[in-house]
């Protein structure tokens, strides 16, 4: 890895063996991954987590140095092969804790307000104690007074 510091230029790390560049530019408030060819770019976050639901990595969004939202990747159910994962988007409301707004499971089930979706799409505004039989697994709407599927 090569470290370059330019006067009046951003700090850049040039990776000569793959001809890629990572740039931090504080003056413009940006971070950039650049590759000078017709190739995709990727940011890899890798962690060896032991249990289901453990956070592998996150991107946190701050407003004036106050955390307001995050996107997180978590370990899936297969903790032997470690080849399953989940993604969640969480938000904060008025100084509170993170609340899960949107969760995608390794089985492609999606939860809105629910981290353990019972159907392909599970929308939850309040806990109703809903459960689903094996034949009703497409749409779950849970509003606190009773679940529908």
C-alpha cells in the first residue's frame, strides 16, 4: 500500500497492485472509492461473529454529530457455515433509542417494524401476539388489536 500526502489535496491511499484509490476529502465532506476502469466498486465489512443476530457491521448516519439512523448487517441463522445474513435499517426519534424500521432476513422475508417477520411481508405497528399457520405466510399486518394474514 502506498500513502500519498498532497499539499492542498486530499489524503489518498493508492493500491498499485489493483490500481485503485481511496480518498478522504475533509474539505468537501466526502469519502470516495475510485477505480479507473469499467469495474464495480465495493466496500467490504468482515467480522467473525459467533451468534445469530450479532452485528457484523454498520453504516451510521449522524446529524450534527448526533446519531439518527443506521444500516446494519447481522449474522444469519447458520452459525456453522456462516453463509447467511440479514440487513436492517434503524432510525431514532427525538433522542430515543434505535427502532428497527425495515428488516430483510436471509430467507427473503421482510419486516417493517418487526425483526422476526412471520410472512414474506410483515408490517407491525404494535404487538398483537400474532402467529401464523403454515398456509398463511404471504402478508402479515399486525396492529396491536389482532393479527391478520
